[in-house]
C-alpha cells in the first residue's frame, strides 16, 4: 500500500477526523496510477443566491473536483463537500456509493468537507446533503460502474447485459467461473472520467440491497473507544494555546462601537504569569498566547483591558413591541383572491405569535487550531462551511484562498451557526502574530454570549371561515431579524463594516400548507437587533407554529375535529397519508377533548395536540424537505403550571430512506431539541447585550425529562430521498401549544411554555 493510500485510509476510517491529511492530497491522487477517477472540471468559488447566507468568491480551484476514486487495491474513496454534524451522512453517502457499485460498504471511505480534497458544494445547511449534494456522487459511482462493466464485457467477450456484479466481482451469469474484478481491471491502468451531467443509468430502487436498509454508523466505533477525533483533540508540533478577551457588548455585532471601543490594554497586568508568549491587539480583538492552556486561561482573566462606554441595547423585555418597531421592507409572497372581503363575510379570528431568541446551546464550547506559515494557512475546524469559511480567512489574513487549507473535524453539534467559525479566525489571528500553530477554545460564557442566536420572530395572522365552516381567508405577515452573522474577527478588526444588512431569510414555510381560497402572505424583512443566524428549522419552525396553531383555532371556531379539519383542507395527499398514519398510531379519537381547564380526578389537566408541516426552505419559493407530523400528549399541574410530556408520536415521509436507522436518529434528535426549545429556552438581554451566559441562566431539557417517543416512517422507496435533518422539528411548537389548549382551554402563543408562563395564564395574568 503506497503512502497516499495509507494516509487516505487512516483518514477515511473515521470521516473528517484526521489532522494528518496532506495539503497535496488531491494532487497526489490525480498523479497516481492503478486508479479510476470521476471528476468535473475546476469550478469557481461559491457564489450564494441573493438573500442567502455565505460570502461570494471568485477563487478558481486549479485542480478538477474529484467525486470518486477507485483504487486497484480494492478501496473506493467518495468525496463530498458537506460535513457530518452527527447526522450520519458519512454512513448514508457510503451506502449510496456501495449500492451503485454493488460492492460491500466496508470498501467505501468518505472524505467530507476537507477543502484540499472535497468539492466545493457550499455550506452544510437546509437538510440538503442527501437530497441534493449526494446526487453528483451517486452519478459518479454509477458512471464508474458502467465504464468498468463495459471493460469487463470486452475482457470476458460477453455482452454487458449478460454480466452480474457481486462486491466488485464481474461474472458471466451463465458461466460464473468466467469473471474479472473491478480491481484487476484497474491494475496497471489509469482511467479518468468526466462527471456526466446527462442521464447516467442509475440502479433502480427495486434492485437495492444496501440503500434502504439500516446500517451501523461508520463514525460511532471510534467515539465509543474515546479515540481522539474531535477538533478539541487536535495537537500539532510546536502548538501554543490562545484565549480571547471579548468586548463588553456581548452578542451585538452592529453599530459604530463595534471594532472601535478599545481604549487600552495593559500588557504588564499579565507579565507575572509564566509561559506568556504574546498579547495580541487589533481593533477590538484582544487575545493572549501562552505555552500551556492553563496559563492562557489565567492570562485571559487577569488581563487589564479598558473599554469605552457602549450605547445601551434598547430594552428587549417586550419582545413583540421590539420586533414590531423595527423598520421593515415588505415583500409580498402570495396574493390570491380577496382576503379583505372574505374576512368581512365570515367568522374571523386574528392572533399574534411571538418566537424568542434561542441558543444553539452546543454542549462543548467551540475550538480550533490554526497554523499560519510562509507557505500558507492550515486550520482544523468544526465548521459547517469549510469552503465558505476559507473566503473569510482569506479576507482576514490577506491571503489567496488557494493558500488556505481547512481540515474539517468533528465538533460539538449545533445545527446552525454557533461560534465554530469565529474561533477559527481567532486562532488564525493569533497564529499570524507568533508564527506558530495556536489552539483556541472559547469559554462557556463566550460561547453563550457571542454565538449567532436563533432569531426571534413575529407572526401576525388573520383568518376566517365561511358559513359552512370551511376555510375562507388567511392573511399572514412574518418578520425575522437576522443576517448571516459575519465572522466576528472581521468585525472586531475592522476588516468589514459593522453595518447590519438585511437578509431575506424569514420566508421559510411562510406559505400555509392548507387551502385557503383567499390568501395574502407577506414577509417584513428587517435588520438584526443582535447577532443572529440560522438555527434548526430557520424561520420555518416559528412560521409553522403560527400556521398550525391558527388552523387549530379555526377548527375550534368551526366546531370540527382538529385532525379531520386539517385533512379536509390539505391538498397534499402525501401529507394526508402521513397525518392519518400518525393519528392511527396515536389512537386519535375523533371529537375527543382534553381537560380544557377542568381538573381531572388525578388533580391534573390532560391534553393532546396535533400538528403537521413540510419544511420549505431556500430562496423563496424554495423547495421541500421531508413531511412531518406530531401527536403529543401532556399533563399540566394547575397548582404550579408544571407541564409533563407523557407521549409523542412523530411521523415522517422522507421519500427513499437511504439509512432508515439514521432517519430515526435524526427524528429523535429533532424531537428532543425541539421540546427543549419550546418548553425551556429563551435568551435574556440586558443593557450591554446577552445575559444568558451559563446553563443556570439557559436551562435545556434533561435526561429525566425525555418522554416516550414513537416514530412512524412512511416507506416510499420509489420516491427521491428528501432532507431529514430538520423536518421533524418544524411541527413541534404548534403540536405542544395545541395540546396546552386542549389541557387548559387557553391559547398560549409565545414560547417557551415554562411552568411560570403556564401558571400565570391559569391565574389570568398572562
């Protein structure tokens, strides 16, 4: 086994985990013999659509993008530009490749996100990996199979249709002794194929033996063995340790004070600490570097820094009023019929729903290692956006993108933008200052304070039913104060202006799934109040919260069963099938009612809620990921407002499920995170900025609070696979709010639904 193969094999055994991947890995792969490569010509850098996250780049990778490499020693390397965030995509991508090549899955090693090896396929967001970015890889595998089958037909002097495949062995069906393998066909040969953009013959689903079957995760074994595979574990020769001192405006990234508030740093205040290497100051960026980690921690806390007074943040206690007062640019998304007339002609309702600021709440604070030398910059990072982050690093360090390598490592989960990108730029600045590799890890307080928050959101709804109780009109307006949270070091050093820009990201799932004959949907685009980015479900979860709470209210107004009412107005048959399946599993009883405020014999209030959504994302009108539906059962203790979830049935239609076990894992994760967000989570702010700086101030769901969860998977192997990473979160809040109404008889429209909030509502003080 040659050096390249050995290196790649070590790396691929646990995707994204090996800091030893050589900078010239792609070049070495392109130079070797005994290989089949499926590639596409060099592509320009990522240029996001207007209103979408990410920076533009004109960088042209000088080498072609490799999607698939088959090695003569019986190994296949599969390259994808997205990364595994704990979602198991490394496993699913290996299944896809193994299926198309008809080889054992253990032969496939996935290379994810590494900028020197994997193609630039943009940030890992919007549940798009399996649904979209896996398509070129699948086609590459199918193209390689067809090419090798054609070669085998020549060698075996048989028709291609007479050949059968088994783990890379190609046999003549009628004469099994006549055979040749993929690997022997590659011996002594170098084959280069350009990725075919046309109709590559793909294996039909009826012939699948790997895709659609549950497979064990390829990344779990090393985690169980506690091997060093996270970015926090990276150690490189000569590495120093850095810490940063953040400005006194936590979580605020817009205003003329950003990058201009530092008065002085007293370096002498840390001179007594052993091991201090440097104190680095640039604009409002302040960092310390030491030989040992505990020395850097001590210096960070001891460093005397003087700041200018900062204008206070406008009060955030009345979040609805704060959001409503923001200057906005209105975008009309849908106008159908005459809503004004229909609202006046029937029974009407109106409601306002308010979503709080929330944290990604990553259990591990962000960490990175950077090594900036004369020959370029290498960083080890837990980013979701390796290729996009390279643009920010180039801007910060005044480097050509081609001199920057991002080695993507596993890190604490986030499902959105935490501080993983920020800490990489911190490390790069500190490494540049001393010419040695520097490891930087944030504190818990810094992570909570500065991560781009999941944005607050305000939804105003008006709707009506006609004389027969059918849906008649729906007016919906949503506002979502977020942008793409530019990398913090760029702002603190003045590389980019701290001028908040408006990003059109409030329109995810803004159009209701139900058939209202008269509809008006608008999005009020607003600039961020505080540093905010995307969090699982982006604006879709709050929008769907409003949609599916409001149809519950209309069903009550019409005197109809909530499930039957949805089915009567839901034109999507796959959605109806899913709702029926979930309701059947949950033993939904038509017309049944919960306590509605009347205490049961056990002293509790009992309620059940239902909700449905399909996550529609990306630039409006966007496209759909998986369908999802919830039925949730709860109890409420009227003495103190304590809510307990007693059972959840969650269903999902993901189309073809590459790895059903992986889909189940994702649904479980969605349910737990969503429950935590809806029941507990909200960021508090003071005059300076965020004040929820530790777990006591920002509680999350505990293991003891995990309810029984039953999952219903709709098997549709004949349909394309759809994004599964976020969909099950989207109906969560509405289902729980609807269950709260069924238990208490009260409509609560602003999460989190804490015991204090519920008790105040029961006492008439909400």
